[in-house]
C-alpha cells in the first residue's frame, strides 16, 4: 500500500478534513471563478481579493475528493499575501510538479525541476503523479484560480 | 443457483487468467462487460477468414461477409423477440441509437410546445438529445419524479402526460438499478397518442427481452455491456415508424439511387446505416447473443437477483448505517447495480483504495447528473454485478470497503 500512503499523505488528509480558507468573498470587490471536472463531478469555486497587485484574501468552496479539496486548500495558504507575479510562479511550479514523470519519483534518471522545491506543503501532492487519473483532481483548484486571473484581466 | 459461476468465469479469459484469477474483482459491468473467449474468437476469425466489405462485391468472400453480418442481425432480432430483423438498426452505441430517434423522428415530428417526458433516472444519453431539440425546435422536456426509494412516482402520470409526444425512459437505471414499469408507461403513452422509447442499455444484457411484451416503439441498447465488442449498438424500432422516418446520416449504403439532383433512400434497415458498418463488431455481437442464449437469460436474471440479494444483505450486515445503498432494495424492481455512499469518504477516494485491493468499481456521477442532484450527492461508488460475479466477489468488495474505512480513519 506504499503508493496509497504516498497519495494520501497526512498533510493532505488534514487539509481535507480541516480545509483552510473555506467560504466565499463578496463580488465585487472580489472576483470569482468556478471549476468543474466533468469526468467525476467535482466542483470548486475560488474567490480572490486583489489589492495593488497582491492577493489579500482568498476563499474556496466546493465538493470533491480529498485530493481536489486539499489541493485547493493548500493553494489558498500558499498564495495569500503574494503578488500576482509570485503566484504565477507558484502556479507554474505546481504544474511542473504535476507533470513530472513518475520515474523521477522513484530515483529514475529524470531530475525534479528545482522550481518545484519551493512549494512547501504542496510537495506532499507529488504522490498524485503515480495515479494519473487523479492529476485532474489536484489541478482543479489551480485551473480555477487561473480563471480568476482571466476575470481580473477582463475587469 | 441456476448455473455454476466458476464455469462461467472460465469462459472469460481476462477473469480466468492466472494473473487475475484471485486478484481482480471486476464489479464494473454496468460500464462495460468482460468478453467471453467465444466472442473474441469469432471477431478474430472474422478477420482471418471472412473479411470483405459487405453488400458490395459480387465475389464469394464479400457474400460470406454479408451473410455473417445479416445472420447476426437475425440473431439479435430473435434475442429481443423482434418480429422482423429489418427493425434492427446497427449504430455505434446506445447513445447513437437515441440520437438517431431524436434527430430523425424527433426533428421530423416534434415542434414547439410538444413535450418529451423523461424519467428522473435517465443517463445523459437520453437527456442531452432532447435538450438539443428543446434548443433547436422549442420542445419541452418534462420529468417523471422519483419516490423516496428511487422508484418512478407515477401518482401524477395523467397530468404529466399532457401534450406529450414521446415518453423516453430507462429500462433499468445505471445508477440505482431501478427497473421501471415500462409496459405501464408505454400503454399510458399510447393512450395519449405518444410513442415510447426505452434506453435498454442496462436491461437487455441482464434479463430476457421481449419488445412486444414491453410494448415500446423504440429500444436502444449497446453491445459492449452484453459480452459483445465496443463500437456496436442497436436501435430497434417498429418498422412502420422506421419506414416513415427520414435518414439520419447520409452516404453510401443508405441509398437506392443518387443523382446530381438528389437521392432516394434505401429501405430499412440500411436506410439508417450509412457507410461501411462495424462488420466484425456486428458479427461479434451475434456471438455474444449466442453465448448469452447458451447460458439462458432467465438464468442470468435469476443469478443476478440471488447475488444482488446477497450483496444487499452482506453490506447491510457488515456496515449498518455507515454504508448507504441508494435506490430500491426490493430485488423484484431492481437490477444488480449498487450505488453507495460509505461513511463520509469521497467516492473517488473509496474507489482508489478498493483498486489497491483489486476491486474495480466506478466512482463518479455515472453520466446522470440530474439524478445525482436529486439524490443530493455529487457522485457515488457504484458496484455492478453480472453473470460472472459470485458471492466471493461481494465478500471481497466488503473486505476492501472495511480496509478503506480503516485506511482513512488512521
């Protein structure tokens, strides 16, 4: 069951059971986007409040599996107080983490991109890569955050 | 039990092979069934011995291929007790079969304000084509509600039928297992001058089917859920309706004549079978029908009822209130599809851990999002039974569920 232990790290289950920054913000001034995984019905709503290029508040809400909900929860803690530019970097790093070939996790020849090492708790989600079907769960909140950015650009 | 499941299992190479013998517990036949060796052999020998395009060449090989395909049509026709094999239209799956009815019969016969009455059990394949007609022609889509236990609530059927031109219902739910009273609905539809379409994807594979007894006008089902290949579906329709319906797709084979000015459509069934058909899949479906008939559909039904009863009791005994099985629990009105909620563990997480124990179940909305909304859930864990499953598979499911509970309570 080592693969499973890898997928369901303690920190992931903790964020699932005790989601951080759960809820909604008033729109406007906040912007909101909704993400769906049409394959499984998972849903997530992300609200962000941006002042002077800094994410001053973020809330998420939704229904879904432990991976989709914990990833969204960890995302909120990782980006609060960061500039939009910094957040773009974190999104990039997280997506890198999700695209690493599973061989590199087992000490294969591929090396882990150094840009993913600054992800903190989010590193715990790297076990997802061994279960390709679940990558979409892990990235749902992140794709929804990017939709929020598109909303911002349009406003 | 009417047949020995251990013998049946031996017919399915994927289940019987040494690697999977004890380690693979396949409980996802509502998604697709496994295939018996006989079907696999017929498909490969078709390519080895018969392959040629049908209805075209005058040479003997082409004639052999045509005969193989048309023999399969006869078998499938007999299997559902259709009086005429021309009433069997080959499609690529049940989804295409229902789209054919919507886009041919529906587009020609329905107009603004006409009502299509669906049950609240429907799969997206029997919802979206009607939503599309609502968009293009202004028809109204209306819903038969459900009772608490997941049966159709027919209390207000008379009122629901007002203005209805088609009643389109699932023959057996792919989520709750519910088997609605199709005959009652078909008779009620006819009494108001409406037609009745049955999505029999989860019906034909699991019980004897008699289109005259069902009393419907169209019956859609798919090959891959009944031991046949993927890529082959069937629409059965009453010939007098099919003859009046405009063609669905245009192309080769569906015409009697084509000129620069226009075309004359072929007769049924070929009018609806444009282009080279999936010949090996059709022949394979014929072999699947042979296989199921050799087991006996009455026996399949009896076996599934016995096993479903065992599953309902076993799961209730072992998990009590921690496990909810949605839908009716009376096996006389349900099939072997068990949609479950286990503790507060998300279905995806349940199925992930079950997989670690070799148990294959489906987690998700099962392409029935309106039904999920009625149930108040986003998704369920679904285990579905077929002729090759036995009590040991149900026990393995229960053991793996128990392990799942332990894993997430650590």
